[in-house]
């Protein structure tokens, strides 16, 4: 069975020329502005949310976080102190709650025990190595924590990014996407908002069944093809106005 990474590399392996991410950012920013991501009150909550959001919707994550808060669990230190089965009960709405409880406790105890809290992490590389050694912490979760909780210049590649770039412009491999975004944008706040805008675009327009005609990205190759097909089949121009 084709793995997620193999699929990513196959899909994006048609050309070695990266798109101009700065231009994409500007076009998205004109539509969305600053989205102010990650949606959390504290850095500890960002870490908790990054783990809970694995394979579920953000609505389910919000329910789980609200349940944790209602029981006085707001910090990683709080998570580290309670039993895994208690965590699992409180995060049930996020799905896969037993596995997530184990990961959440392991990550929380790592940050609190070895690094004395999220605000005291100085060696990002050392932290990243320890974090990814924890079972169930993949590259997407790792990079989400690095980018949003630690303000590290590390771009997040997730299913939304892959789907969006599959449609927008073919590229050579996932690692090259990450590297190109980091080189072209070269700013933590820009990378945070760029990822946020791609996620929002993917929910609004670039869905499994895309709504290309209303998408704000007019340079998207898939959108251009859809508009061209519509133009050839009726008397509308590709952007929706009547032909003269």
C-alpha cells in the first residue's frame, strides 16, 4: 500500500521548479489577512492541541481542550502529573484517546522534566531530536510544535499543503517544498500565517471536491483548467463575466 510520504513524493515529483511562494502568500493575504494562528491561549495549549489534532477535526480538539480546562488541566505540568487513563477520559472527543493520552503525557513530561518548561527550551535541535523519538510524534506534529510553540522557522507540511500544491503546481518532493518555503519566506510569522491560510483555503475552497470558481488564487493551474473548460463549454469567460 502506498504510504503518505511516497504518495506525496509521487504527486509532487513532476517538476523540480518550485512555485513562487511569496506571490502565493501575497495573494492569499489579500483575501485572508493575518489569521492569528495557532488558535490557543498559551504555548502549553499549542503543544496539547498539536497532539490532539492528529487524525481529527479542530472542533473535536476544542471539545477535548475545554474538558481538560474544566478539570483544571491547563499546563503541561498538569498533564504530566495525572494518570494516562484519566487523560484519556478527558480527551475522548479527539478520538484515538488512549494513544493520544500516552503521547500527550510523554511529551508533557519530556518538556517539563528535561527542559524545565516550553519557555526554557533553548536548543531547538536537541529538543526536536528528543521529541521525535516519542512514539506517535511524526514530522507534522513535530514541526507544528516547533513553528507555533517555539517560533522556530520550520514550515509545516500537512495533508492540506500537499493537496493544495498538487493542484496549484507540481513540485519535486516534500522536503523540497519545506526548504523552498523556508528560504523564500524566511520569517517565522510569515510561515505561521502562510500555513494558516493554506489550511483555511483548503477548508473554504481547496476541499476534496474543490470549489475552483470561487477560489481567490487565480494562478492555480487546476483552477485555470477548470475555468478554461467552463469557458469552452458556455458563453462565460474564465472569471465569470459574459463574453462580448
